[in-house]
């Protein structure tokens, strides 16, 4: 299946793009998507443990299964204010 | 719901403080506490020329409203917040917290809690632009759920 990962904040720098397409096995989870990104982008791998995943207007569980066509967002450490 | 309450809390460009003070003070309130964050011209020894605020818009809007509701439930006050997105110049307002409550004690406490909650639970990222031409995102903190604050 194919999903899209939107990269917010500094995660766009770590991954070299604002959005990345990943081809994952059926039943893959958010954690699997993060693993795939970590394999491709060393700068992301070094910071992965502090990155959350969002779907729509909510934080998503990294253990929830994804579906073909899903769009998820990387939420790196925040700095509002 | 007032016209002000129906507005998005995430706004493009610098905020105007007067816009967010337009609601009438409740008759039962004896305190109006306001915090406004502005863009500073220096950070950790770097001369800052401007700041760009990036956001995950859908989640940030939901979180700002969730923080208002949490502040109202926790402190028994009226809370209104707003945050800017986009490029701001030095001195411009990036975030506003307006608290209206019975007394100053809960007003100050609610105001402090609310701005701290915004800083740790809203997906917004500061990108500083330095006078030497460099730019970088600030380090930040891992995003927290509002109910944990």
C-alpha cells in the first residue's frame, strides 16, 4: 500500500522534503512508516524518538494500522509562543 | 457565540491585541489578565531579524480551542487565545491569551497555565531568521496532550 507523510517544522529539513510517499506492506502501522523514514533519512533517525504522528486534527497512535491512501503528518518537538 | 469566538484562533500574520479584547467584561468578573508574546531581536546570542511561524493547521486549531476549554474548566474563568502563522517582524505579536475571571489570583494562574499549555501542546514551530542570513527551527519540546498538563 502507498501512504503520504507530510513533514512539518524541522522534519522537512531532516527528510529533505515537505511530503514523502512510502510504499509499505499491508497492515503496516505508523511505527512502520517511521522505521521506513529512519532507514532513508539519517537526520530523521537521530530524532525519531521525539516525533509524534498526526492524522487529520488529532495525534494518532503509532501502533494503529494504516490504510492505502492514508495521509499522516510528522509532528517534531513544538515551539509555539 | 460572539463574533470573536467564531473566528479561527490560528491567524495569518501578526496579531492585533485590540481585536482580541473586544468581548465585554462579564459583570461577575473582577480581573482581566492578558499575555501577549512578541518577536524578540535576539536569541542565544544570535541577532534575529524576523520569525516565521509554521503550523499543522487542523491540529493547532483544535488544540488551541481545547486549551481554552481546559483553562475555563480548571480555573473557572473565561479564556480566549490566538496564535499567528507566517512571517512576523521584530516586536509583532505572535500569541495572545485573554483571561477574564472573578479575582486576580485565578486570573494570573490561568494566564500562566494557558501560555505554558500553548507552548507544549500546540503544533507550531518557530523558524528564526538571523541577520547574517542563516535560518533555523528552534529545538522545541515533544508535543504533549492537553489533558496531561
